[in-house]
């Protein structure tokens, strides 16, 4: 799927590709370098990684869930505040649902917050240069990410995704 000329659409394409475990489409949405900040969710520090490395990390987690669904609200596009101050930034609410049937402690983990996503222009269209998650709250089984990481390489979902 080619990168979009619509800056607001690239985040929607990314999240749909993530939920489908469509790794080539996920990679196509990302810039060569992506600044990630999930500190409000997982602690640690914000970091800049290659788009390829970010895809590898997500491949080590997301296939371990039986299903995921990332829902965003209507995004607000702010011009001139993206990566390097020259591209747009998408700001939107997000709800991420992650499910593992029969998991001890509950089958679902929900993360509810706000994304701040700066974009950069590439020859093929807009790409995501950063993802910051501001967490409003979590609900459900917060132990599911650890279980999903254990299951990621061997899950039937990973096999269906061609991993």
C-alpha cells in the first residue's frame, strides 16, 4: 500500500495494518527514523529507532494477542509543528484493545489516551516520524503484554500473518 498524500490518513493506515499484522504496510507508513515515546505506558525513556527496528519490536509483541483493535477519533492536523518543525502533526484520541482468550486475570487490556504523531514528507507521501502516547487510563488485564510477548513467535495469528 503506497504512502498517502493525505497527512491525516497515514495514522489510520498504520493502525489498520498493525491490527492486520500487515508488516510491509506498517513499514510503508513509517519514516526511516521514528521517535517513540511510550513512557506513560511502559516507563523507560523516549527513543529514536529505525522504522525497521520498530516493526521488529511490534512483531515480537502484537502477534501474541488473539486480536487487537486500535480506534482513533477525528484527528486534528497542526501544520508546521511536525518532525523538524516543518511537517504537520496529527493529534487524536486513541483506544487500543488487546485480547487473549482465557488469559488468567482477564482476556482484555485496554489503553485509552491521546496520540501525538509528527509526519515527514517522503517521495512517496507522508510518513510517521514519531509516536507519542499520552495515557489517560488503562483497564483490564495489564499483564497481557508480557503474555503476548511469550506467545508472539508461536501464535497461530503470527503464522497467518506470514511471520
